[in-house]
C-alpha cells in the first residue's frame, strides 16, 4: 500500500503517472487525497487545511484539466 503521494503516483499506470505529474501541485494533491486515499472532498479539505469550497473547486479544476489531458494525450502539459 502506498504511503506517500509520490508512492501513490508511482503505483499508477505510466500514462496516469505522467498526467498527474503534469498537473499543478495543488490539483495533484486534491486528486491524490480524494481518489487515491478514498477521502470525501470535505475530508480532503480538512486534511489539506482548505475550506471545503476551495477543495471542491480545486477538485473540479483538477478533473477538468485531467479530462483535457486524456482527450489531448498524456504529453499535454497543463498549468
């Protein structure tokens, strides 16, 4: 079981690792906190020291950017 964000990213398939690395750190950390550590957006907000609304906004923006990367290819750099 991965113990750090870096370990979590390394456990993903190569294209997912590349896409996560190409995201801005604030987007990467909210995705890792919610999807890979199975936290709700509210729990992730607490863990990251964010207001719940800020965590939800970051999660939305991260998913938007990740969706764009998937559509355009994993080499697309965002941010």
